[in-house]
């Protein structure tokens, strides 16, 4: 599954994101055989990606969108955008802030591709991006690093 899986990595705010370009890049991944999309569901980039993948299911019925939650009380504002919600085994042992970091690691560790909107080198998105680089994922960053 990992070789056909992509994750999304982005800041909570994604000012300047070209959503049409994002749509084209997601479609490009699908055309390369990616059919599973992992999403953390926390920021505007995540939700933009979730909506696009959901919209593309009409054209590409083989694609699936997964929301990976860090803790059971995680608020899911729009569950209809996801085919399945994953709560990784063993996550109940983490404090809620640590669980977010562990969830981000899970996203990277279970993917071969990372579609990103990372514009600066601090915060959770930047750390997750750095992990994706270290793990050798195929990365496409739509944000300009400052």
C-alpha cells in the first residue's frame, strides 16, 4: 500500500496556495498510480486537499482518502470527505500534543509521496517535511521556502 500512497504536508494557513495547481498535482499523482491519500485534517491545506480528492472520486473511483487522527477526541468537522478514519494502534498512550507529532510521523512513514505547501522552516509542517526528506519520499512542495 505504501508505494501507492501519498500524504499531504502543509501549514495551518496556506496563503497564496494555487488550488488549480494543487488539483493538477493530485491528478498527476493519481495518474502515476497513487490511489491512497493520507490526511491529518488540521489546517487549511489539509482540508483543501481533502475536498479536491473527494471531488476527483467521480473521475477516479479507485482513489481513497484517509483521515489519520491523533487522539479519539479529535474534532472532525467534515467527515464526508474521507473514506475511512484511522486511529493508529498504540496512540492512546500519547499526550495530545505528542500524539500530533506521532500522527505526522505516521503519515510520512506510511507514504511514498508527499504533496506539500511548506513555506518556512519552523513548526509542525516543517518538521514533518524534514522527516519526509529524510525518509526519501518523493516530494513536491508547492510553497516557496523562505
